[in-house]
């Protein structure tokens, strides 16, 4: 992580440097900002990455029972078979 005094580097220089490593901006030797490069990410990734609600949901889903692909395919086939049985007969 790189630290710079606020008057030592331009914003452009900080942004360029932040693509390689986080940059702490200091004023009078004390941290006042952190710049993190996000080049290559889209807006949705940035929004979700900083969303407490999203990460809570991810944590909940990760604690749930998982299913193998074979189990999933079997479940889908069973649901499809059930739907076929409920279809309206042709007139």
C-alpha cells in the first residue's frame, strides 16, 4: 500500500497508481482518503461488492444444503413430468 501527502501527487497520478496498489492520501501525516483502483470492473460489480445486503444473502446461501448436478437434473425432470400431468387436455 502506498501513502502520499495530498499535495505531493495529482489526482490522475493517484488513480493511475491505485490500479496497481491501494493509495492512502494523507494530510499533515494523517490518513484522509483511500483510493482503490477498479479498472476492469463494471458498475454492477462495484455496487454488489460493497452491498451489505448482497453479502448477507451470499452468506445465507452458502450455509444452505447444496445439490449435485445429477440431483438437480433429476429434480427438473420430476417437475417437468408433474407439469405434463397437469396440462389441459386438447379439445
